């Protein structure tokens, strides 16, 4: 699954799954444009990619801010001339029971996780359509498929990502652009490390494989969708969850 010569934007690339995706696709030949609000962490990931022989560029931006997204996209096109791939990975959590959830907790999660996908997809799609080629991979979640108590905001945002994926796939298929989603299960990252031991044990009890996934396992699934091996696959959701949801 060689990505040599391709230019890929990865959002939320400063840590966890996003960093793993960036490192994986860079090691397989892609030029990567890394986007995140955490500028210093982002530069560290870019430096690591370059140290390993890859080509990486870092851009600080808030994916929930459309003007910032447009500005960053224009910078990327000016520097790298084209955009072949977009990986919408940026995401946050603000967990709480609905009866206790603050409006700002709902708004923040939907703004990053869902509007962020809209913002970047809209910003890059014209460039892809002009070339009649593109790959968009959106990172959803198992809880977007099955729900989870205390995560109505997160679950709603990730279910919405699936809706965007399927609808946009229909809009752009005739232009040689595929749009797919990867729905991770419980993956060992800084985000999931914040969950209580009780919640972790609950998730472990739901996973037939009896282990948590790794960011690298998600990255390989994303690379497949970006590659020519997946050229005839669009509008699909690939669950990578150890059997947590079948």
C-alpha cells in the first residue's frame, strides 16, 4: 500500500491515533501536512517523521473554526501544490450524563468532532474534484454505532461523522473521490486513559479479544482506505474494535 507522491492532511495529529496515522502514512511515502491546535506537540510529531526519513509539515489551527481551516488549507496547497488525501481525525470528549451536561460541553464536542469534519472536507473538496481524484477518511467511533452512557455528545458527533461520510461519498464518487470512515473501539490513547478504571473494566468485558487496540492498528486501517487497494470502496464504515460490536 505505497503512498509515494501523495499529499495527505491529518487533523488532530499531535498525539494518539492522529500521530500514529501520520507516522504510518509518512513511512509509506506520503507527504504529510499535520494540523492540530497543540502546536508544540505537533512540531514534535513532524520532527519525528523527518528523523525517520519522511516529509512533514505542521500547521496550527482550530478545526472547528472555518476561517482558520480555509487559511491553513490554502497554505498547504501553496506549499505542497495539491491535496490527495484528508484524514479527519481531530476529536475531543467532554463526558457527562445528559442530565448534568452543560450546553458548552455539548457544543464543544460537536464543534470539533462534527463541524471540524465539515470544515476540512469543504475546504479540500474543490481541489480534489479539480484533479478528479481524492481520498477522505473520517475517524468515527464504536460509540457512534452503539452509544455509551455519559457520552451523548460524543456519540452524537461520531454518529454524525458516519452520516457525513455516506452522504459526501454519494456526492463525489463520480469525480474519482472516495469517502470512508474508520470506527475504532477502545484504543489505548491519552484520551481513553482519562476514563475511570470502572469504565475501562466495563469496556474490557465487552471486547471478545480481551485487549485494547493500539493507535497503530487504526493507522493501518486508514492507510488501506487511502491506498489504491481501496479504489472501489466508498461510503463504508470499517469497525476496528476487537469484536466489541459485531
